[in-house]
């Protein structure tokens, strides 16, 4: 519906969705814009899923290690 402008509209919407982490919005905004641009450019949601998993998974590793030990 928004043509080639859709990626940054979606990026801003994803950043707004993450406002519950208001203290981290400066870091989240570029990530949401980059992620939505890559998904839009390659027309492939799998890339977005993998990148989102990697971004969140890095922070999950210490938590899992702490739970295991």
C-alpha cells in the first residue's frame, strides 16, 4: 500500500511496538529500520526471523547458562 516507503513505516511501527522498553528505544529504532529494510529489499521474511532470533538469542545465551549452572 505504501510502495517503496513501506520499510521505514513498518520499522517505525515495530519501534513503537517496543516502547515498553522506553529506555532502549535509541538502540531499537535503528535495528527495526535495518531489519525491515532487509526484509523489504529481499522480499523474504525468513531473513527477518533469523536476524531477530540472532539479535535476541545473543542476550539469551547468558540467561540460559545462568539457569543451567
